[in-house]
C-alpha cells in the first residue's frame, strides 16, 4: 500500500510540475488572405530532451504552409535533429512534428518555442487549434507530463479597399443624376 501511495504522489507531482505545452498566442485574429504564424511553446519544463506533437486546425478556414524549428532545444548550444511534420490541408493536421537533442548533452529547462507553424487565412470564421499525440521526453528518455492548451484563430473579412457593392454604385449614380438635374433646372 505504501508503494501505491508513493507512486500516486509521484505521478501527481510530475503532472503538477511537468510544465505546459501550448499554442502561442492562444488567440489570434487575422484578415482573410493574410499569412500568419503560431508557435508551439513550453512553459516551466524541466530537462526536455526530445518532443513530438501533432497540430489540428479547420482546413476550410486556414491553410498550413510550413513548420520551422523553434530555438528552445538549441538554446544551450546543442545540436538537434528536427522533423517538420506532414501537412494535410484536407484533413486539417500537421502530424509527426518532432525534435531531439543529439548526443550526451543535458535536456533544456525553462520556457521557449519548440516550433513555429506558418498559415494562410482562407475564409472568415473561427478555427480551433489543437495539440494532440504529444510526447515529451527528458534526458533519461522518461516521459514528461504536461498540461496541454490549444488556441484559436479568427479569420475576419478584409475591410474596405475591395470591389464596391452594386448598391453603392446605384446610389452614387442616382446622386450624380440628382445633382445634374438640380443644376439644369437652376439655369
């Protein structure tokens, strides 16, 4: 019974102090057609040596364009092996994003960006950004428990500068005709 109590305590401590994996910023508003980035970051992590995570989004609203390695694992000068995930713009996923330190270097602790995801806004609406299939390992290849926080992207219609609506053209034409008629009758 004592071993069970200690095991439960250790699991609770690992979950409480394992850190957070999250989309940053957790909310972003962009105009339709605009390119933008979102980071996947860790906060309060200890001894991170390797990670893998998948990202989900609404492919009718945004399109994934690419993934870049974040600076977190290289922040101590370590050499890394980064894998940019497979982009599926029909299913709305970027799968198998991963990175690991190469060699006997220690893991990295603290807060930082693991990867930067590049997107383009396609249509107005609100897309959830989810993180799933996450695996974080320490330098002893032990799993690190983390809280996971997704985010969302609001795509808005572009303001102004577009083609005028037909009613605008009709009212403008009527206004010009009215001005012409008033001038003609005043003469």
